[in-house]
C-alpha cells in the first residue's frame, strides 16, 4: 500500500493538480473562503484518482526518491500540515513557520534515510 501511494505521486498530472490544490487551499484558508477550500480538496482528491504512469519519468523519480518518502516522514508531514493549516486560518505567522520547520525535519529525515 505504501509503495502504491508513493507511485501515485510520480504521476505528473497528480503533481500538477496537487500544486494547484495546495495553492488554492492556502488562499482559501487565509481568506476564510469555504468555496475555495472545497475546490482545493476536490482538486487534491481528483489528483489521486490518476494511476501511476506506465512509463517512468526519470526526473520525477529522482525528485520523489530524493525526498525519501517514508512512513516517519509521512507522519511529520501530517503534523506539519495540521499546524500549517491552523496557522493559516488564524493568520499566525509563528504557527506557519513552525509547520514549515516540522515539514523540513520530516524531509530531512527522509532524505537522510534515502542516502
């Protein structure tokens, strides 16, 4: 199951939709706009509906491998995302920074494990 989740993130369509969805989510949370938040969540879910690509794309494979997606990294990202979302909703720059730092710790852990 874990490998399938990682493989789905290697689809360029999924990456594009997640990027657009994340930007929309940040805007919606900051502006307290539920319509934009719902559109962002739907965009993220639709991105996960695309299967992994049949042909490997080398640059995306390297990018995902460098980030070192591991279950521990995933837990760090979930905690960081919750702190980040709350910070955006409350317009609290300290919480946004703490969320970014937690995410950075998770990515650092994953990067060190992938070496």
